[in-house]
C-alpha cells in the first residue's frame, strides 16, 4: 500500500469519526431541551417561583452545567477529528479524495436563505443553550432563596 493510500484510509476514518459526532451532539441538545421543558413544567405545577421549588432550580442548573461539559467534550473530539483530517488533506491539495470537508464552493452555491439560516456555527447554540439554561436556573435559585429571607 502506498503512502497516499494509507493516508486516505486514515483520512476516511477521521471523516467518519467526525461525522459520527453530529448525531451525538444533536441527541444531547434534544435531551437538554426536553429535560429543561420538563423542569419548567414541574416548576409551573409546583407553584412557580417559590422557595419550596429550590430543588427544581438547583437540578436545572446542575444538569445544564453537566450538559455543557458533555456537549463540550463531544465537540472537542469532533474538532480533533476534523483537524486530523485537514492535516492529511493539506498533504494532498490536488487529490479530490482528500477534500471531503472543503465545502466552501458547495455552500456558496446553496440558496441565500439557506446560507443565512445555516450561518450560525453549531458550537454556539450547542454550548450556548446549556450555558444559558444553567445561568437562568442558577439565577432563579438565587432569586427564590433571596426572597425567602
């Protein structure tokens, strides 16, 4: 097996690993949203912003903080696979087999409305959502405890 064939096998493996992280991140985000929806429902059923509901606020903040780490780790590994694949691709700039992750031309050919809606990198909402939820739940916890005193 030649060096470029060996590198292509490695490149393909990195691209496969990179793409396998997408459904994992999507599932984690969906579960985060479902759990936070359930916590909001539990809070509403429990009477809202009352001190007796402090465990709901604490759970929301802690669970969302855990999601930050979990989604962050998945995103880190996806970025690692992407970097390794790009390093190999840079060795073979003229070989289309190594250019699977180079989507600039294809993206610019997509309809404008789709480019606009897809312009936000997923890392911002994948990590931003649990940070937002964690801070909101922590603020709610502080609010109900402070207003008890």
